[in-house]
């Protein structure tokens, strides 16, 4: 008798987008221990930044952003956005990607809270 390789609740393969979203979530969870107010911020992963910059950080050919911040307003919660493709292009391997994702999240949270990245995460820049 043959059965499934893994239980139904365990994915056999996660997509690159899912793995990346997990890295962002891991970073947010690390920071929430120190900054519980992050529970009031939405963290999003988008493939790439938009060219028009509406509601997000504008960019040009010389500086493609890795993340952005959308302040709260009009009944909408504040948002931190991490752009998956620009981060993936700049990293090799999961550990390097996880470190860069965390740096981007820390920098965007710092901007949103009006703090320095080192205040948000004292280990910022050590990875």
C-alpha cells in the first residue's frame, strides 16, 4: 500500500515567493519582541517597485529601492514593503538573502518610526 510522501499540511516544495515572504515574517517577528507596536503595521512583499512611485518610494535607473514605507492615513494602516526581485538579484544563497531582508525591514521600520536603524535593532549591520 502506498501513501503520500508527506502529510497534506506539509508542502513538498515552497515557491520562491513563499520562502521570501517567510524571511520577511521571520525578520518582523524578531523585531516585534522589542517593538510591539509593529503589530499595527502591515508588512508586504511586492515583486518590484512601481515606476510611478504613487504611494511608494519613487526610483530611477540608478537606484532601485529594496523596500519602501507607506505612512498611515485615511483609515489605512502604515505599510512596510519589501521588493522581492531587487533583493534576490543582490544576494546569493538563503543566508545572505535573509540578512539583506532583515536590513531592509529594519531600515524601513526605522524610517516609519523616525529612529535610526541601530535603535530599531542594535545588531543592525553586523550580519
